[in-house]
C-alpha cells in the first residue's frame, strides 16, 4: 500500500522538483503501468505532459538491489524508450540493502550526496539509488530533504515519525487518505457486485421456474441443469469475494415451482442505508454526529452490510450527500 503514495500529485512534485528541476513541477502525470514483462514488485512511471522536453521517470521501491533486479530495470527502461522515444530517469528506493558489488560501482550525486548514481548508459539518462546507508549522514538535517524523508518513510514505516519532520508528516497524512479511499472504493465495488449477483440469480431462478411449467423433456432438463450451474457459480464467487454475503441456494430440480422472490435475500439498498442515517441524525440529541454509534446501531438493525468501518460509512454518506443535495434538514454537524 505505501508505494501507492508515489501516485499522489504532491509526492510526484516532491520528487521531480529535485530530480529534474523546478520547471518539472506540475508537468508530470503518474501511473502504475501494465508492462509486457512479468513483475513481482511495485512500479510507478512518471510521464511528462511534454515528453519532448522532460524525460519519463521510472520509480521502484524494492527490498534488495542485486544484479537480477537491475537486469529487470534495464528491461523496463528499454520498454519506456520504445513507447516514448527517449530513455528515462530511474529512481530506486531500497528498503533493506544494496548488494556490495553494486555499491562499489556507484558514485555520489554532486549536489545530493545521499543519491547513489549507477552507470546507466545507454539504457537510462541517470539511475539513482537511495538506501538506508546512503541517507545516514543526512538524518540530522532539519527539515529533512524531501527525498531523504521519502526514503525514511519507505524504509522505517514507524508511526512515531509523524512528529519528526513536516514532509514525513505530510506523507503519512496522504497515506491515510489514500488508504481510506481504497477501502471505500472496494466496499462500493463489493456492493455493486452483490446487487448484480442478486439480480442475476433472481433472473436465473425465474427462468428455471418458467421452464418447470413446460412438458418434461430432455431439453428442458438440460436447460434447468445449465441454469442451476450458473446459480452455483454466482453463489460460489459471491461467498469468496463478498464476506457479508450469506445467502444459501440449493440446486433447483425440474419440478421446482418456487418463486424467485422468495430466493433473493438482498442487502439493504443505498437509499435504505441513508434513510437510516438521516433518522439517526434527526433523533441524535448531541451537536456533533457520532458516526461510530450510528454505524453500530445500524449494523445491529441489519443495515450497512457492505461497510467495514464507521469512517467508510461516513465518507460514503457525505459523498452521496454532495452528489444528491443535503438529504437531512437537521443543522447538526455530520463531520
């Protein structure tokens, strides 16, 4: 998750400002590209809005830098060159260590000595490595250089660093917001998938019910078996990817005449969830909304089945409120 912070625009600017220059600020777009080569670790590519003036930047966060890893980096750079017609800059954050024979071939950057420069001709414009050991002589600088702060963020990952430096504090705040958004997006996706699965199951059930009214032929039996297979597949994957889904479906037989309505146990709709929240806000007798209490009571009554925390519930409700207008006339604060 922490490597996702490299996709943030503020972090992008922190990196390109010193790696490329002040003219590069707000001139790069970040992405997590799909490479043709197989990968097993995070990778981020910064591509310039004007590729003719500014080089692309390949960024890696890796535990150990060894020969095998550098061979992979060369492959990525060659692919970037094919796509953009220019070789990239490379910046590698090392969580653990750099192999000794590789360190012995590095030189220190003339301006930023914590950057170790590897020979990179002709596959990269420059290749820089930042490691625990390379930043050791710069930990007492106040404030920390942004690239040193990033290196500490990736290599240490300790909450007590929040008060250590303004850049590190900013990084942890960005990470917190990013994590909350990822959780919220996953919950919304799970909710949508659950609704789609329930709707599809309902349609399959109805198809079986209609087929069961026909004459008992071999074709009818095969059709019902096929539909039952589809229902079983939906149930299997819904159980696997949506933990709150507990609907039990038994295979239907050709003589079944059950109504599809009785088989569909859907989760509360978004409007039902928000109606409960509005009622809670209206009845709550304190000035500031208690989202934890609202979440607990709603869960007890069968609401919020697709939300795992009161924070994700609050964020989703407030985003819905912005999109649809204030649903509740109460003047009580909901922040």
